C-alpha cells in the first residue's frame, strides 16, 4: 500500500486590495451615519416637525405656517390642535367622499352626476378644513404689529419663491 501524503496548500498571496476596500466601506458607512444623524439633529428635521406636520396637514399651506416666527408657529400649531375634533370630522368626511368616488369609478356604468356631486361634496369638506386654518392665521396676523406682519410677509414671500427652509 502506498501512503498518501496530505495535500499542502500553497501559501496565499497577500491581498493588497482588501485593506483599501475595508477602508472605503468604513468611509461610506460613516458618511451614511453622518447624513442620518445630521438629518435627525437638524432643527428642521422631520422627527422634530412631526407634530407640526400632523397638526397642519390640510389645514393651512405649509409656507403660510413655516413663515411664522418659531414662537408664533408653535402657538398656531397649538390652536390647530385645539380644533382637532372638528378637523377630524372634516377629514373623515373627505375620506368617506373619496371612498364614494372610488366606488363610483368602479361601477359598471359611470354616473357622471353622482361623481360630480361627490367631488363637490369633497371640495366643500376640504374648504371647511381650510377655513379653520385661515381663521386661525388671520386671528394671529391681526394681533401682530405692522413690523411683525411685514417680517411675516417677507418670510412668506421667500418661502413661496422656494427660498431656504427654516
């Protein structure tokens, strides 16, 4: 019988590309972590704006609310939150009319008059929600001094032109 010798593996060549690849991977991971951390720590981060965004959704155009100075904006959000029951009813009405409109679209025969009525009802429900926001904004603007209103007008104009975000 012949004795088998274990196969010897040849020595591996050093992988010169491995260290740069690991370094590049680490750099990309740190870059992504920095972007995420910067976004979350930013004064205008979505996490910090969450309550404001929920409160103003559909009530007042974002530029109109964001153009207010910070303390005025927070007070406006509190005013909107106080109206939450009325706003919830309005949003439920909008949702119900949308569901009715979708059903009208899926019907075997399209009833244009019914679709028009549903759209008009939805427009009215959305207008009632907007009216609440406009009244709250006008109350706040009325209480401002002329200089404060002028500063608000400048900030609003900047936002409407697509200027920097706060």
